[in-house]
């Protein structure tokens, strides 16, 4: 039979939401290569540039060197402000995490370190010393929202129980690299500087890491892990390789890092989907890659799992979840746009042999003024970007506009009108369950973009407060299903919890059509009386986007049932049954059956600074109320471009 005679329809049915599988990929690799024999004894053997590698620093583009120096000069008289007790206490007083109080000094020391590296004249050394002494004098390096990890009452850090959170990990990485780069310079001033710094890193981070197995993010008990695991483990691995002098302890605790990382990989679905979303991938899949890269370097290329299908899928997820620059699919707490870490995407793609991912990384680099603007992020991440500065600048760059995708384990799928083009519609939809990491009650929701711009949206999250990760999380409006593109059934929203899940999620795609369907009834409480509610999204490529519901109640509903759609467009009711949605350089029409549905248009102002980054002009909710919801029924909404 000749290819192309018939339309080939790809139909895939989800096997359900993913769960833990004891693969232990990294531990198997560690044993296979004989980690004990091949692990480097000194971090300098890894071959990354040091302060004394003046040839490397002097060859950097003059404009970038000047940017680094100017940034460092802004901190030449920096006052190293105290983190007050009341800064910590604010988390239990008002819910304010006060993370800006912790970020300012770390930004200062990073700028000073990078300025000194590129200039090399010793002009910033004294202020770097002040910075490491400042951190040495601090009780704790973490973020106040995470003090619940200690046994003492939260609100203030307990000096007798140093706990490791994301903040401790970040400062540990920063100070370990500072120690590695400038130990000799510190010793010229006074030997106690480097001694004290190393002692504080050991006491506040490495010894607790060595001695404890009960931090939830380690994954050594029944608690599920998330992006905290690779993010913090990368920081701990860095410090172990730099600071640990005892080779047996170094080996033992690198092996511990590997065991902990396996608990993260083991919980991942085979499709590589990140249920936390693309903006969290930067500290999930990307941080895992940083660990793998560091292990590869620390074993002189022996540790290598890049041919493993799961590791490859965890990388390629980032371009599957991409809409068009700068937008990514943002279910759950994810942001609508993300910087996405282009150098890591490029390097990850290169190492797993994924040309599309590699070229996408180069594309994102170009969009972020790669080679003209100094890199950001942590010291080690900036150094890695500088190492690859010319390679990425000269690499083939290509936008990742794939035609369609389906993640059967994560239950996320979607696609666009035309492959390799942002013109027309792009949609994505999800199934899953309501106990995902950074969960919103959003089973069955969708996104719709037109010409690469937002039309039907996922709001994302407000600025994190103490309430965000408390039992009151779902009092926050952005977490509720009624503020997603979902129905409110018999007056009730979806509920949080693993048992509230999608059923029979399935996806199909061919050259003419893409369709996602799932039954969302089990996401709602029993009191709704809903037996089944099959929500489907169909993109008739180049023609229209259709939302269709087919539902069945076990008893007649007593309360209103509404279909809700959240948009960043200006909404106008032109005539009965037809709405005009005016977006950023596009217009679409939404058609509905006015005989079956009543209309309400709600303009919702956005006050939160976190949401204002993406939706500064506020959003609009379209509420379509079913006039006479029968025991069984169906309805459809059609959206076309004008």
C-alpha cells in the first residue's frame, strides 16, 4: 500500500495518571562505571575556568566584560543589610515571604564575583570578603516560608537545627563557588576568611545533608518529591565536590545525591512531562541536567545516561510545551512566559542528540540578546554560559513550532493549525488529577492562542504568600476551577485531591484535525449528581476551534451549571449567540447557542503584581449559564478567526 493513500489517524488513549516506578537509572549507571574509582579527587580536575585563568576571562567580548564590571561597581560601597528577626517573623504575621530581603545580598556578591573574575585586578576582593563574612555571620541562609521544616516553632530559624531548603541550597552553591575561585586571594588577606567560610558551609549545609535522610525533598520516605529535589541536590553536589577533602566521604555523599535524584526520576512519567509546568522545568528537568552534566564532568565523561529514553523525554518536554515566543503552556502554577534557560536547553539537546531542542535553545538565546548582554543566574550558571558563548552564538537557531504533541502519562496534549508557523490557532488541554505538584483544580481545562498571542488563558498564580501552600490554598481564586476554562456543575467547583481525576483521556491528530477528550465528572463532588461530563476540544486545522460537552446527571440539578471561559481579550456581545474577542493584533468570534445558554461578561481587575506581569489590563470571564440543564445533554462552542 502506498503511503499517503489514506489519512493516517494517530489515536492514543491515556493509561491514567503516572506513579512511582523504581527505575534507579542513575544508581545503575554509578555502579556500571565504578564511581568509587573514577570520581575526581579535586574540583579543579573538572577543568572549569578559575580566577587565575586570565586568558579565558580576557578573551570574553569587551562589551560583556564591561557590563560585568559596571554591575560590580554598583556594589563597591554596598552596606550588606542585616536580615532582621522581624523579616523572618513577617511570614507568620502577614504571610509575606520577604524574599527580596534575602535576594539583595546574594545579587550583590554574584555581581562582585563576576566583576572581579573578568577584571582581575583585585578591586572587588574586599567587598567579596565582606559578603562571605556577612553570610558567615547569618544564623540561616534559607527562606522564612520554609521554616516549618525545623522542629522548633516556625517564624525564626533555630541555630541548633540547621535545615536545608531552596534558599540554603542557593547560598551554599554561591559561597562554595566563591570559596573555590578566591580562596588563594582570601588567604593573602587573612587565612581565617576561607577557613570560616568553609566551616559555615559545612555546618549549615553539608553536615546536615550528610547526617539526615528526613528532608522531604530527598525522597527517602513515602513523601513525593518535586523540583526541590534536583534543584537542591545540584547545589549540594556542587558543594560536596568543591569542599569535601575526605575522598571516601565525597564518594559516599555523591552516591547519596545519586540515590536522591533517582527518587525524582523514578516518580517521573515515561513521557517526560513536567506537571509543574515549563517555568518550573527550569528547576526540574533543567536542574536534573545540571546534575547529570556535573557528574559527567566529575567522572571525566564516564557517567552518561543521555541515551535513556526517559532522560531524553524529560528534556524534549520543554519545546513540546511551547506556544510561540515568549509564551509556554502554563497549567498549574506555571507562568505564561519564562526565560526558559536557553543555554541549558541547547546543551541538553546537544547531549541527548535532539537537534530540535538544540536549535530551540539557540533560538531562545538569540531572542534574549545572547552575546550582547551579560548572562544572568548563579555564578556557576553564568560561567557555563560564558564557556558556550561563541558556540551558541554561531549555532543554527530555529523556533520550535511542532505541529502537535501528546503526553499520555501526564495527560497533556495540543497542537497548532500549521507546523512551523504561529499563524492561526494553537491549543493545549489537560487531564490528570487534582493533586499534581503546584496544583490548580483544572482537570479538563484548555488554552487557546491566536497568531501566537493569548486568547483563552490560564491565569497562572498570584505572588506566593504563606496562604499559597497552606490548607487555605484553594480559597485563592486563581486555583479554583471556575476561573479556568471549565464548567461549574450544579453550583459546584472541582475539588483538590488525588481521587479527583480525569477519566478516559484520549488524543488524536492528523493533517486535518486535532482532538483531545476527557471525562471530568470525577473531578467534582458527588453532590453535583454528575455521572459523566465528557469535555472535548477539537481544532479543525485552518478553520475553527470547537469546545464540546456531553453530560449525564444521575438526578436533576438544582443549582446553576455554567460554562466559564477566561480571556485576555476585549469581549463584545455583537448579537445574540455571538461574541467578538479582540486580542493583540487578532480578532476571533465565539459562537454559542443562545437558546440553551444565557450570557454574562465579567471584567476582573488584576491587582496582584505577579499576575500583572502577564495580564496588566485585567482579564474577562465569559459565563454561559445552561438555561434548562436536563439529565442528559450536550452543547458546543465554536471559535473562528476573523
